[in-house]
């Protein structure tokens, strides 16, 4: 076995035990969360410590178009240096040969982190916490739909047919028999996750037809974002084995609830190892309240990272399992900011705004940045909301332009995420929206063609 293979994480070593590694996929997340990179023979990967890709992969829209996000030198597509983070090496168990995936970090040729690489944005925010003596901890929840294959974008998305031969039923939240309908797909999800060394905290049926949720164990933000990045591919591959699609669209079916990526946050003192959100007697600390205050102050500006597409805003619908304002409360799922029931050491804050369509690195980075600014600036939150928060005033930006207006004016948030990243993100996402505006929808043809 080559020396570099001896340093692989234990699950990868176990996966390859007694087998010959054929291929290594060298990957990195673009702004949309799509895996970009190169696949190469394992023998070639073993002989090089880095490889190169043009920085323009971060200027690409979800449709394959390009945002004019280059600097003063123009669109010259200079190479970035991509170096492997071998702690992320994991199996690709759905492939026909023995393959590993490895996430890479992006640097300039001068050795500086590329500021608009999503993983670097998250690392930047985590480093700000650690400079204060804080260790941020997150636990993401992943909601998604298993749907019938859809090869015609002109057709509405339909629920998949389950094991019983009937389409998946809606409004069956937490039903075990509903989960059993997707048993073969879920079995493959478990098997793939085990091969990759990922620990699933639980799988539940959500409220939509064919909508599932996977909870991950809490941990380091970069590690958890890596896992969500990997899980999206893993789940898609499991679905394809069973003649269905897995979709992470925020709102794939207009009559069903949207899919969120709720993020639970706590912060540990690097000095004491204790959760700074709780005092020794179990009461809540000023840092806890300031974290909530930061979310309330800065979430509107961070919305473009939580809701990156025009479809994302369709999820924020009153009385439909998604928040419409910035209220906070204890054990109340109608609010955007929820404090779950827990003991003192597990005291945490749940941000329910991010959609599952967001880039996990950027969604987690933005959420952490809001809380960080709240603690640094000592922001006091509004009073805890009592009752059904859907009865309160709407406070979420209602579209792409409104969200980016907030994003443009929040200099503290931009400084935390990195101004160069913010500029590139704005350009690419607004270019994406301009592409969307060129498309005439079925609604327009139905209601406007002969009526106006």
C-alpha cells in the first residue's frame, strides 16, 4: 500500500481492504454546491500533491452561464492550486470500480486561500470564532423529496411510487409505514453512508409526499458542511438505483411543503470546554441572547445565501412549515429562530431559515456569521414570541432583488464573510436571475396568452 493510503480515514481504509484502488475523484464545491474537479487514476493521484483548475468555476451559474465576476485583469481564467484535504477522503460506493472522493481546498498561486471558494468562506468565519476563544458547533438537518423520474421540465414533478405500488402520500409526518414505502432507497442511503463513514442520527418522514429528513450528529462546521456536500450526491445516487430522483429544491411541488436545511448552533469555550450559552446553574447567558439578536439583525441580509434561487422564496409560505419572520421562541416550530428543549450543555439555537437548496458551506457560514456578529456587537434580541408566529408581521425579503438590497447594505456581514466573496456571489446570482427572467413560464402562457 502506498504511504499516502496509510493516512486515509479509517472508513476509507476499511472500504479498500483487500481491494485495489482504481480511481480518485478530486472535487471542490462551486458557489451552487455542485462538485467540480477531476477524476484520475489512483497511480497518478499518488504522484502529485496538487492540481489546477481555473478560478472561473466560481463564476459559473447553475445553468452553465457565466457571471462577469473577474477582477481588474479581466476574464483570463487563471489557474487555482487545489490541494487535497486527506481527512475528507471517502468512498464512492455507487461506482463500478473502487473509487475514492477527496475534497480539495483552493489557493492562489501565491499560496493565499481563494476568497470566493465556499469552503474557504466557512473556514474564515470559523477562524473568527476561534480567535475569540470560541469553538462553534453545528448540527444540520437535511430535508429532501424522493420523486418520480422527471425528464421533461415542462411537466410538473410527481411523487414517486412506493413499495406498495401507490404514489407517496402527503401529510404523513413521522409515519414509520411511510418511511417503509421507500425502504430500498433508504437501505442504500444507509449502506452508502456506512461505507463513507458518516453517522446518521435519524431518518423521518416529513409532511410532504415523499419528503424525508436526515439528521446528522453535531460537530465541527467544516466537517458537517463536507458531509452535507457528500450526502447530496450519496442520496441522489441511491435514488437513481431505484428509478426515482432525489431533489433538494426548496419547493419542488407547489402543493407540498418546502425542504429546509435547519442548522442547530452551540458554542463551546476553548478554555473551559463548556457551552457558553448556559451558566453553571443552567440559566441562559448573555452570549446566548446576543447570538439570537445577531440572527434577528443580520438574517435578512444573509437571505441570499439561505435562499439562493427564485424557487427558494416559494418556500417561505405562511402556515406551511417554513418561517415568514424573525421571531424567536423556545420549543416553537412556527418561529424562524427556535430554542429546542435541552439540558444546559446541549443548549442551542436552531436557525430554520436556510433552504436545502443552499450551498451547505455558505448556508452554515452565513448563519454562524450572523450569530458571531450578535455576540461581538452585543445585540439584544426582541422579546420571546408567544403563540403562533405566522400571525406576526412578515420580515423575510420577498424576492431576489429585495434580498440583495439587504445584502449590499450590511457591511459588517460582508466584512465577516469577505468582501471579495460577496462581490462575486452577487454578480453570479444576479446573472442567474437575469437568465431566469428570459424564460416564459406555463403560468404566463395559460393566463396571459389570450386574456391580456
